[in-house]
């Protein structure tokens, strides 16, 4: 028996050794695909989380980690609300699998690129934390402040996934640039990022005071939603103005960040348009959902712009003529 157990242990170690050496030791097409999948899935779960809330399905699965005290999955008696809530929980599992795959794809590369390994671990740990906060959200009856924290962490994970993608690219390991362009653009980029963060938090508070609680029995924050709408709009317009300035400066300097700046400006304009539509119409659940997803896309765009400003060197005026 002892010999059989020893042989079994040796076989397991041999298989583990072979699997370890099959892991990539550098950037691969698969890693880039997994990185994009992680970013898209982290944005998508914000959309499905919004669907849970906007359809009144927040307590479609009234317990956690099981959907009901007797069942892991939703049951026919729970109707569409149970299906929507359980689908959102299932996507969390998919996110976790993708995050672990990303970590495994960089683990043998971690000595050369510890930044990628650390970022991958942060995303994987953040998803686990989100699963726990999701459980607290259900157990507290959709407390609006817990729901708000849940959304903010999701947005931060989108930012981390974006940094991972940027650093995986050819300019990810470049030295930070110096010179007058950087001294001008960096404070502007940081101000834009700070305003985007403030706008997002105020948007979360506005939603927490609004009519879409996720369930008829769920409480609201007690804040004045109308006042919060105005507070939320003010930094949004400041953000738009600073981004217009960023576009003008990067175009004038022919800085590589100009494409990221233009993309960011386009997203902000769309987000403001949706916000104005909400303010004048109710707000309709579909518009709120679009606003939530666009906020996540905006966070990714701001992060990419910030990374580009910090790393990319401006082209010389007249180069290539």
C-alpha cells in the first residue's frame, strides 16, 4: 500500500511538473485574448448587475451563497427575477475563471514582469471580494450604500484590467517621458482622472437615492435625489471642459495620447447626453442601465488616457515630412 501511494504521489507531481512547464514564459496571443476577455467581462457584469437592479430582481435569490435555502440555482417558482439574479451570480464565476487563467498565463513570467503578475492577482482577489460583498448586499436587503460600494469596486477592477492591457502592450515597459509636454499634460490628466472619480461616486449616490432600488422592499439612502443630480452634473461638465483642453493640447503637440483623448471626449459626450435624457424622463430603467455601462467604459478610457500620457513620448513637430 505504501508503495502504491508513493507511486501515485510521484505521478501527480510529474503531471503537475509537466503542466507547469507548459505555461507560457512570455507574452502570447492567448494572454492578450484573456486580458481583453477580463476587461469586457468586468464591464459586462456591471451591465448585468444593473439589469438585476433595474428589473427589481435584487432579491430574486433571497439567500447567499445558495439561491434559496434548499437550492444553489434558481427554481421555476422564483420566475424571471430568480433567473436574472442567478445569471449575474453565474457571471461572477466566469469572471473568476478568466482571472485565474490570466494569473496562470503570467506566473512563469513574473520575474521579468512582476507588474503584470501583481495586477492579475489584484483582479482575481477583487473578484473574490466582490462575491463576498454581493452576499452582504443580499443579506442586508440591498442596502444602497453596500450596493454603491459593490459598483465602485467593479469600476476599480475595470481600471486595473485596463492598466494590465496597457502594460502588456509594446509601450507598457517604457520609461516615463520628461520635458515640457509631460509637465503640462500630466497635471491635466490627473485632474481629469480625479474629476471622473468624483463624478462616478456622486452618480452612485444619486442612484442610491433614486427610484431603482432593486426590490420593492429595499430601502433608499434618504438623500435628496434632485440635489444629488445637480451635484453629479457639475463635475461632469468640468470633466468635459478639461477633456476638450486635453484634446487641444495633445493635437497641438502631436502627442500619442491625442487618440485616447478624443476617444475619452466622445464617451463623455455620450454619457452627458444619456444623463440629460434621464433627468428629463424619469429616469427610464434602460437609460439608467446604459449610463452605468458607459460609466465603466469611461473609467477604462480615462485609465488608458492616463497611462498613455504617463508613458508615451510626443512626436516631434514636422517629423515624417
